C-alpha cells in the first residue's frame, strides 16, 4: 500500500468510522440486512485495525441492544424519524462505548457528536451531546434495570422460547450467547497430524488448547488473522467450530460409499468428510445458492480435495438427482441459527418468531425429500445450528413417528424417540449451539 493511500484511509478512518458504524446498525436493524452482507462493504475503505474496530462496535451494540434501547428511551423525549433515524443508532453507539468499551468517556462523547456532521445531521449535534452527558451524569449504566428479558440481551420472542425450553439454564445460556467465541481450527489430516501442526504453532509462540472430543481440532487462545498462520495457503487447516466438526465424525462415511452433503455451503463439513474418508465412490455437495457454491469450491481447492458441486433446490429431486441412492446423507437443514448468535449477533434482530414455523415446515419437506434418495440400510444425519426444540428434537420425533422405515441410530446414551439426538448448547465445552440426530433407513 502506498503512503498516500494509507494517509487517505487514515483520514477517512478518523472522520467516518463512527458514522459508518451508525449506518451499519441502521441497515441491519431498520432495513433487515445481514451483517455478512453489509459489514464487508463498509469495512472496505479502512485499515485492518479500523475494520476490526468497526465489527467490534457494531457487534457490541447488537449484543447489548435491549439495554441500549432502554437507556435511549429514558434519555430521548421522542423517537427520531426519517433521515435522522440513523442518529438513534449513533447515540446507542456512544452509549455502548461509554458503558462497555475501553474508549475514554471524553473521546466517546466528542467523537460521537462529531459524527453527526458526516451523517448530515448537524442540527442534532447539541441533542447528541446532551444525551450522552446526561447518561454519564445520571450514571444509568450503574443502575440496575430490573427486567430479566432486557438484561438477557435477547428479543422477547426468543427469550420466551429459551425460557420455556431451558428454564434452569436461561441465565447461563443468555450469557454464553453474548460471549465472544473462540477460534476453532480443524487440522487437515490428509496433510498432517494435530501434533505436527501444534509444533508449528508452538514455534510461532501461538497459544492454543486441544479438545478430547475433537481429534482434529485446535482452539486458539486469541483472535487473529488466520491467513497468517503457518500452512494456510498449503491447506493444512480450516476454520470450523467444534460443534460443526462433529458432523463428519457422526456421519461415519466408509470406503466406496456415495455421500450427499445437502445444504452444503460454505463447505466445511464436505471438506471434513473427504479428509476423514478420501476413498469415497462419490461425494456430492448440494446447495440452492450457486454463489455460495463458489465458496465451497474455494475451500475444496485450498485443502486440495475434490467433490461434485450441484446447485439446485433439494426438494426438486427431478432437477438434480440421477436415480442412484446414497449410502449416507448429511442434511444440515436451514434453521433459525439461534445456536450461533455469539458469532452473528445480528441473527437475534433479523429473525422473527413467525420465521420458526416456516423453517420447521421447510425442514420437514427437505427431510422427506432426502429420505427418498437414501438407500435402505443407509444413514441420514440431521443437523441444525439451532437450540430451539421445534427445529430439533420435536422435528425428529415427529419424523420417526410418521416414517415407518426410520429408526433412531443413537449418537449418545439415553436417546429415545421422544428425546432423540444430541443438543449442544452455546458455550458447552467452548462449542456453538448445534443439534444432531442420526437415522437409519430399513
């Protein structure tokens, strides 16, 4: 990067960073865009440290949103509208910085106020200044709110569902869902062992731990640029949470089998299946989104693995199936993603309670379709990154009751038709929330 380009980026950073954070929050909360969609675009003009700051602040506001909204309602006489709506998000950013970040109070106030100029909201400069100073003077962040739902950081509908499903773990779960997740790596066993890769990390003074349940995993102690770790370009490892790493292990693919990974993008599980069993007859990665399959191919290429990629609607079997049944199918079903909120806090505010019934119906349809292309004697592994029973245990219980040629192939001890599968909750041995159930076709 040239000095002039870097100077331009630094100049933009100081002038626009908080304004861009407010715009991002406006896009996510008011326009329903996902952070995956709009964050990379907003980060593009910035240096790496400011890209990280932008994500940290936006995610921080999303994690603490109910509390920040509560404070805002106490400090703002009436909601801002139209072109000034974005200023509410700017104010919440300032409140977050004062209450939850290490930014000095003076800097949080002055720089938040200054950002009104960039947002073309200079008439509200005095209002923003007064609100932030009133917040400091009233010490609202030191005053208990007294509302468990607000303090949980969850929207009302999700709070109620978790309260009903996990009444004894509600506080622990809400805390885990708002913690910062560790970085899990999956060592490519076709390239090297975990022991060998550990030696490379140790030589770089990298801190990490291993996991007894995950023979391919390394858990990094600190967040960092993964591409700078040894062996990234050579395909020595991939980034994949511990819960997701269980999929290939539970599937138990064997030599000369025909495997289908349904809803495969971005391809982490496909790659892991191939790493564990390179001598398959065929491995098909199926996904409805052709753009997301590009990411699957990129991951396969970097790890030097090969699979057949198919872009089609899984339920429209005639459009993609060749009539040959599969020995094993991994169905990573579309879901609410409530198990990965700690990684993607925007999920809480993009999902609505009405979405769950729609997702459950879609899961049922895909499950029935996948069952029809599975061989007698074959195995289907159902997976979601959800913690909601309707998408998981209730879904599989209903399928087992209705499908006479389906039986439960237990993953853990104590599984029954009424309580099938393994539900992993966020934070459990450092993993994301995930659900697995394994079914055998007679």
